[in-house]
C-alpha cells in the first residue's frame, strides 16, 4: 500500500513539473513594420521552436526564465 501511495505522489509531482512551461505569443515584424512570414522562433539552448504563420504570429511554450531567438 505504501508503494502505491508513493507511486501516485511521484506521478502527481511530475505532472506539476511539466506544467512549469509558459505560453508566449507574438507577432514578428521587420524594421518597416511589415509582418514576417516563416520566421523561426526558437527557445535558446533547446530544439523547441515554431515558425511564424502568414500573419507573422507565433505561439511557443517555453520555460519561465527561457529566452527566445528569432531568425529569418
């Protein structure tokens, strides 16, 4: 019984750890204010990234202290 309770507690803790990501949304624009289609938005130090859509918009889940890099 103790092993079962311990296992359940471990699973609940791991779910909480996975929920530590935050959603970042934005629009990538160039120097003239035009939206950039197909720009790469990546969390620095990871392979986590997305590409901007036809409106230059993106949504990315990152660590709370994470940094993003945009390239085109």
